[in-house]
C-alpha cells in the first residue's frame, strides 16, 4: 500500500502543477476497474499505519517507489515470503495493484513473476501429492498402483514449520527442493532444524538446506527425473514431460549423453522406490562421502 500511496499522491501533485503524469491513466481506463475507490483508500491510509504494518520506514518505501516510477517496464518477482502468510492473498492483490498503476501488465519486459519455493511443487500436484486428501484422486491411485493411500490431512508448509518449532515433527524427507532456505523465518527455523532426529535429502544439486543436518542426516545424490539413467541404452531417446515454473508443459525427447551414465546413481523420482545404499552426510558426523565428492558426483 505504501508504494501505491506514494505513486497516487505523486500523480495528484503532478496534475496540480501540470506536470507529467506518474500513473498510466490510459491503461487504467481501458484495462482496470475500481481505480478511484482504490485511490481513495490509498490517500486515506496514514503513513503511521503503513510503517507499523510493513515494518519499514516511510523514507525506505518512498525511495523504492521513486525507482519504480522512473522505470519504463517492471517485472514483479515474489516468492513464499508474500504467499505463505496469513495475508497472502491481500499481499499478491496489492502487488498486482502496484503493477497496474503504471501499466506493467501485458507489455514487453513487464509482468508478474511468481517464484515457486520448491523444485517439485508443480509435478507433485499433477500426480496427486498434497496435504489435502480431498484434492487428490485417492481411489484412482489405489486402483492404479495397488496400495491404500493415506487419507488423513497432512501439513502444509506453515504447519510443517510450526511442527518443527514446537517439536512435533521429528524427521524430514525431501525429494528435491531447498526447504529451509525457501521459508521466510530463518532465525527461528535453522536452530530447530538441527534438532530433528532425522533429515533425508534426495538431491540433484547441493543447496543450503543440506548444510543444516539433523541428529542423523543422509544426502542421496540423484539425477533429475528428466535426465536419462544408465538403464536406458545410450542410443535410445528418452521422452519425458517437463513442467516449468510458469506452468508450461512440454515433451522433451533427447539422446542421453554418455557422461551421465553412472551405475550407482538413481533418478530423483526413482530413489525412494528402489533399494539403494544410503550415503551418509559428512556434516556434523563421520560419513563415507565428503561434500566435495558429492558436488563432483552431482555434476
């Protein structure tokens, strides 16, 4: 709200002195509704309230708004710090409002850029993995794969963090992702994370979460699911479906490069369902694989 308030009031001042407009009035008139009502709310919100709610000083907010006002095209990139929040929907709505004020939607070099917190968020929803069992086709999964899926409610990201903080959670198994760094409250979470009885990471690349082991910690190097494994002949094409962070789904078909063939390496989705020797982390405990060796192995 603070940046929106600055832009609207700066535009009001520009009108009074016959200066250049700050807002894109043509865009607002053609592509938006409710601008005047929103502008009245922004004008009527005092800076003391904005500073209290945001935790930022007025000067800091205005400095950012001035940079934004001078930019011809802006991409608003945001992550879970905005969305995993009790006011997450309002947060995103306000970012959209900010972008609309200067027409930064639907033109080259501008737009919204939501960033997912974890690498497997897109694919896991596609195959029915969710903490909300009512959203998954459990009966179809049971019929297709011959097992009974759990039907009790799980934890979302916020609930999982709360469970770690209060000691309810005792273990963490991650298929990809950088969970500890993707969540916003690092100061409280990182010390508690080290108190988990067990942490297991199935990973294609090293990240910060791997440097925060629990009492017992395992790192399981893996190839990406879209990459071929040595189980496929080197001459055979390996088709896969890839879904990007922008929800674009495409079919990839390429020949596996020979250098990726490694008899001991599993693909990331294949690791949990195949019996393979675990590789214990050398962080904080004596293990058989050093971080340097793991990094070299993951290339």
